[in-house]
C-alpha cells in the first residue's frame, strides 16, 4: 500500500481549540446532541476536513453520505448562491416556482421503474420516510408497516419505531407507534442463506404476525448503512417485491444513504433487479443543503388530498437549485463509472487487510459504500475494536464512521470524487491502525 502522505495531524486530538469548543458545547448544547468525533471543523474542500487547530482529516464519512460530490463542490455552491440572489423562500404550496417542478421531473426520469411517476419534495430523510408511509397508507387504506432487522430510518417519532435499535434513538422517548412489524433481513455473513430462502423466511413471519391484508407497505434499505453496510444475498429483494406486488403491498425503498451514485449506479436498487413503488431520497441530493424527496408510481403519489403533502421548507428553492446541479454532475459521462472504480479499489485493499488481520470478519459493499465487520476470535461482534480503530485512524488523519447494530462495523463513505492517491493513503492509515491495534 502507499506510504502515508505528509503529516496531516499536527496537534493532539482533539487540539486545544477543539477542546475549548467542546467545553462550550457541554455548557450550551444538549447532551443528547453528541458528536462522534471531538474535532471541530473550520473548513472543508474535496475529501479533506480541516479543524480549528489546523489538523487535516481524510473524510470517509461525507456527512454520512451527503457530500457525495465532495466538499466545496463549485457547481452546487454556485447554483445555490445564484438562487439566493434571486429569492430564498416563498413556499411552493403558496406561490410555486420552477425549480421544484424541475427537480421532481428529473427524479421521475432516473429512479427505477418504467412507469408514470410523480414526486413530492421535503427537507430531511426522516420527512421523506414519513411521507412515503402516509402515501402508502392512503393508497392501500391499510395501516401495517413492515420493516427488517438492523434497519435505520430516522429520528422522528414514527421513524423511532421503525429503527431496529432502541438506544440511543428511542430509549426514554415514550411509547413508540404501533402497527409496525419487524422481520428478518438477509445477512449473508451471519445467516448463510440464499436470497430467495431468506426472503421466504421473512415473508412467512410477516404473514403470521402482521397478515398480508393488513400491510400497507414494506420499507427497506437496498443496502443497510447504519445497520452495518449489509448487502443482501441475490434474490432477496426481488422475491420480497414479487410477494408485495401479489398482495397489494406498496414497496418503499429507503435510498437516502445508498442513492444518487454512491454505489456505482444512480440507485442501489438497480444492483438487485429491484423496482420499488416509491423511493425515499435525501442526503446527497443537494450536496449539504437540506432537501429530500419521495418519487414513485403516479397513481400512488396522487392518493392523498390536495395540500396534504407539504411543509414550510419543503422543496426550498435554494436546495432545488443545488439539486439540479448535483443531478447534472451525476449524469455526466463517467461519474458513476468512477464510483464503481472506487469500490473495486476499496474492495481489493480491504480484502488484503482482511487476509492479515483476524479482527476483520467480513468486507462488503458496493462503490463508495463499504463496511468492515470487526469480530472477536469466535466471530461475535467486536465493538471495542471499532472504538479503538476509529480513534487510531482519527489520530492519523482519517475519519471512519461506525455502523452495525452492535457498533462493530467500520463504515466507509468517501466522496465519489476522491482520487486514487487519497484512497491509497486512507487504506495505508487503516493498515497502520490495524497494526497498532494488533500489536
């Protein structure tokens, strides 16, 4: 692997200025808002974050998949500034504007499925999930929501009930919504099942516990992010889709983290011959300016009464302008190919590390979304290893996200604009951290 570039980290981590800000944070910010890393960022460009102490970090978190086209993307910032100079807000539900319509049109063209589609725009991923479920319930006149193990869908009241983990998201927050039915996911590293077999197991459980006639929708991430970059076995998603189609259940794909080029295709569903009825989109869509969307079958999207789908900041014009630039860049020839190349390079480097370090139980992912499952000698989850390795890599100038229901997966989400040199440097930092951990 490549030698690590010039020293990125120049102070202890966190540095003195970050420590000062952390003390102020403790005084003025709710303790429930808890940053994963103790470094306060002053600027960012491309795939590099620079903190208030002058330390640089390779950003393999990308704001949990938001800055897919890199920090300081000139196209998106330029489009946003131009829109700001025209107007920042009117609310589309009061006095509409072209940007909202154009983003909606573009999304209907690029989401999976060759059928008439419509879109609605929101502000956050959780808002997209909640609206998708409202739409599915209105269309089917049913109440039940099916989700799978290890899922993560947001931090609003409804999404707290959809998530697999209670802590930290829902613990102590009172009763969770009802009519949510959980079933098993496909998890090849642990269950060893073929995709169709894993789907039949999940379906049988839902038929018993929920009843098909009660289910409005199945909500599922094509690849689970927070759950640990779990890539389902081939045939899992397509088998679930056929069952849903046969039983009038709306299929909702949560592509909030996996969509818009991250996996080497515009949407991760495309890797699995999976054609959802509705797609929830957010994160990368406006390169850091809050925007989300639900896009899907026109007859389903029209199920609610006029005025039912909106919000004060839904489809903000500045975010729409940024989103149109993002879509232009993603559709530029070679952009998605580059994401796939990043995946191949990451996969090769991580598998080489797996062959040397027994703490790595599994390497998986597609494109610029990869996970390293860390295990004890008996194969059980090893969250202690994640905590140690994330600290060791941070001290060497690399930010790696946590994943997995036990916090034992190193999650890697670089921008798809990352260079081979920076990829190799990140892999070298991880190698040195693994050596230090294993010593």
